[in-house]
């Protein structure tokens, strides 16, 4: 039976945020895992200004879970580095911009990104339901980098763990001055611990490539939505640097 959570509200008002992005539709499914897009489906993400660069497996490229899976998205923001860092280091902001992450809250009295700090996240997906994670800050270099490892705190996909070395996924922001603004890069890596992708592959090993491709497209769409939102917020007030 799927766990259901009451998602706590995030602090930022929606009135200041870009409109929500359209989610992919007509998705094939098997049980609680991703089977991949339904026949004839295009995984589209509406965006007025798409990020400049994304990376993912190319057409015809062999894709296996054991090879390690990652997606990278980069965007140029016409705002100063301090302003971009202010937004990136706000762990509640992605919950307003991502179609999957619903809410986030610091744990153990933490209030900002420092290595070792933890925060919990509540997620919702139309195929696999709702689940909670606990993330561990693994890098916090002010105005340069912010990274965290996501653990399966409730055993949604296997044995429950709070060990960052067995994380379901890890996320990384990199920030650098670029021209009159800032280059912002976000990277997502799946594994090495158990995740929904691995569970789906175990159910349908014959569709491993399709499962991986579809999930990476979903991640990329969510990352593009997040970076697009950060870009809009950072630039709307002239990219102030205070």
C-alpha cells in the first residue's frame, strides 16, 4: 500500500513564480515502475526560453543502469553570482518549480547549506505515488557549489537507509561568473543505491533502455523547469548583487 503524506507548505508565494510547466502525457506504465513512453508519445516540455545545454544519452547510444546515469543542464543567467546563489541555496524553491518535488524542510535544526546538514523532501509522481526522502548536504561552497545525496529513508525501493554512500540519487549545482552574468549548471546522478528506476528495470529487464530514456527525459524536464524558474527570478529585479 502506498504511503500518503500531508505535504507541508513551502514559504515562497506562487505569485512571484513562473507558471507551472506542462507535464508529459500518454505515458506507458507497468505496475509502480516506469516502462517508458506510450506508442507515439513525445516527451515535451513547454518552455519560453529553454536552457542553453542539456546532456543525456544520444539516439542509438547503449544505455545501461550499471553504467551510471546522469543528466546535466546549463543556463546563463543575467544576474550577479550572489543573487543566483541566494536562490540556489534556498532548498524550498525547487518544490515550487519542479513537477515532482512537493515540499522540503530542514532537519536537526539546520537552516542553511553546510556539509552534513540534512533535509527531508516529499515527492509525488503520477505512476509511483508519493514518497519521502532524506537528503544529506555533501558539498557547500558558498557562491560556487551546492550538492546533496538523496537517501531512501522509508525503504520505498528496498532497505531503508540514511547512508549517503547508498543514495538513490545525488544533485549538484555549480555557479560561476560568466560575462555580465552567471553560468548555472545542475547535474543529477541516479544511484548507486536502489531507486525507482532500478525497481522498474528488475520488473521489465527487456525494456531497460526505454525505462532509462524515459526517466532521464523526466529528470531533464524537471531540471529545465527549475533552472528556467531560477533564471526568471534572478533576472526580474535586474539581477541585484546585494
